[in-house]
């Protein structure tokens, strides 16, 4: 009777904890999925675009950060295209055509999508592996059961033998 009550108690405790963790995960995904409102005017939009473009003459700097003439020219071209109403994708494609290799942030499409999703997949698989390991360890611990009188007698004999040797 006590073992079935204990099992029921464990199931009841597991359910709410699982539901709480699932609810937390859903809330975090919703918060993470909220998109930034983005730039509100042409200057902010120009800055946002140039922050994603690598300066062709500099090492490790974006067009936004760089003060070399080629970066200033690219900023002016981007500003003109923003004012003309071109989309961010069109502007980036134009700059990439003029200066190959200027994309700082790869777009999440095609093969690049694997690069964006791989860390998430590894994290999820790792969590699943840890959960399975804990479940297996818990099952192994439950299979050993509670110590009986024979087990206690063996421990006491071992402790007495160790105390006698010291």
C-alpha cells in the first residue's frame, strides 16, 4: 500500500513541475519570438544596414564603425538607396555585388540555416540526453530497493572489520 501511495505521490509532484517548466519554456519562446520594431526613420535604417556590412578596407570593422573613405562612400550609397525606398535585401544585394564578401551576418536561408539551427539542435539534444540519463539513474536506484537487515548486517561487519584493522 505504501509503495503505490509513494508512486502516486511522485507522479503528482512530477506533473505540476513538468507543467510549470513547459509553461516557462512557452513564455520564453514567445518573448524570444517577438520581433524588434526596427528602425523608425531613414537614418536609423541606414545605420542598421551599415552595421551588418563589413568594411572592405578594414579588418573586423563594419561599414558603420569605419571611417575610411570607402566605408563613407558605402554609407552614402546606402543612405541614397534607403531614401529611394529600396528594401534592405535589395540594398545589401547591391553592396554585395559591388564589394563581394561584405555580409557580416549570414542570412538564415539555405545552407546558412543549418549554421543558425545547429546550436539550438545540439542544446535540445543535450537536454534530452541529460533527461534520459536522470530517468535511467532514477530507475536503477528504484530497482535496488531499500536496504534490508542482511544489507545492514554486511555494512556493520565491514565497519567493525575496518575499525579493528586501524
